C-alpha cells in the first residue's frame, strides 16, 4: 500500500490546482446547502405546526381561501357561541371570530388579520416577543417576518412605528413569533378595526381549538346540520396546510432537482481536475506499478487525494453556510427562514464527499487500466 503521505505530498505539490478544486467543492457544498435549506424551510412552513385539534368554519363559497371567505358577522358569532366541543382555558372558550384581509403596501401584498383576544388561545404557536397586544384603536401586532412579506425593513415595523394600511395609520404596539407557520408573516389587529378599515360587515372564518381531535366528527356533523343557518362549512387546519403543501410542492421539487444538478456539476469538476492530474503523472504512476504497487493501492491513493480535497472544500462550505442562517425568504403566501440546521449542512458535506468519490474514482480506474508500457512511455 502507498503511504498516506503520498496523496498529501501530491496535493501540496500542485498547490494552485488543489486550491481551485477546494474552492469549487466549497462552492458546491454551499449551493447544495442553500438549496436544501430553502426547500426544507419552505416545506416546513407549508406543513405547519399541526396539532390536529383546530378547525375552521368558513363561508360556504370560500373553499380554502380565507381571504375570499365571507360569513355574516352575526352568523359567525352565533356559530362561535354554539359550537360544541371547544376547549376552555379558565372561563374562556378557545373560539376566535376572524377576518383575513389582503393589504397592499406599494407593490407588495401582506395579510392583515382581525382577531379577538381568544385568537391567542386558538393559535397557541403565537408567542408575544416584544410589546403588548392591541387594545386601542388601529393598533397592530407584527409577526417577526411581516416586514419581509411587505418588502420593508425590519425597523419599519418596530414597536412604536406607524405604518399606513388601507389609507389609515396603524401603530405597531407589539411583535410576535409563530415558528414553522405562515402566521408569523402576518399583521394582527383588533377585529372591529380591521372590519372598519376594509368597509366590511362580514368576517372570514371562525377558528376553534377543540378539546380533542376525537371531537372533530361530532363537530363536523354539527356544522353540516347548521350549514344553512350559519352559512358555514367545516375545514380542518391540516386540510388547509395540505392544500398549501400541494401548491408549493412543485417549487420544493425543483429546488431538490437544482441541488442534484449542482452536485453533478461538482462531481464533473472534480473528475476533470483529477483527470488532468492523472494525465500529468502518467509516467509516475507507471513507475509505481513497475515497482510492485498494485492497482488497488494506486486507485486508493488517487481516491484519497480526491476525497481529501472534497473534505476540505466541504468543510469550508459547511462553515460558510452557517453565516447564512436566519436569513428570511419571501414567497407569495408569506415568508420563512432558511433551514440551515446542522443536519442540512451535513447533507451538503456528505454531498461534497460523494462528489469527491465519484469524481476521483473514474480517473483512478483509467490510470490503472492503461498498459504498463504505455504508462511508462507517458502516453495519455
């Protein structure tokens, strides 16, 4: 077997070529990680943080679009009051009458949600991280990614700032987080204020958290019996997120395909660099064979060179990817953070090592399959 120092000396001997190959692997790793992080972040947001016990009562013509759903407010409040199986926290039922309104800021469209105090019991992923809940006229809670969806700077939606929506000034009084959901790209205000700002008398939905997912069949039967009286139909929260996931699945699929293409490109670049290195050392490799070193030893030595370069480049790309963590990305239905967790970055490192193995194996096999006279003669 050739000593480990042999591939190390070769890498040092061709410093320029080695540095370029390492840079190529670092870039490959970084791109694979970013695309995988984009796909994972988008998929996690589409999947949502589901508990299985939340249901929506929507307008009978609204389907799964909360913005277009419309229920007379009186009917919605009556449905909320009589809905069976709702969970209680103290004396309060976990049932929220809401309006979901698309709001435009320049060329960007955000979501303004009008809520009642019970909304914070229903949407238990929502956590106040700064300020307070809206209690006065035209006050807003801003999700921590609302500025991304609206194309604004984070400072524009800081607590105490004023933003004009629907031709009215609104004051930001608090900020909230709702990890893993599209909710944290929304703006929340009091139900009455949002209705007045939109000149509407109807609401979008009634959202309820039930005592248990086992209550859903009974509530569904109740909704069917009262569909005409309340003008509503029942949709489970998981159905809404499933619809969103189906809408976004072509995008996530395309991102994974792009990541695979980048990986193939990295493998090709490694193979090209290793072919060049082998061609430049044909006589040297032939001499090693004539000295009694077997084909397996030479293949392993050349493969070790490729894997070492890939590992160095992969580690650099792994480290660089960490600097892109917590970067928000906007998409039509909201915004999300890139998922650059250690697991995703390890995927990029593994991809680099895989590219190194594939890219190094083919030139190594070619080197040992050449006849010894041809190799000693320097034939390429």
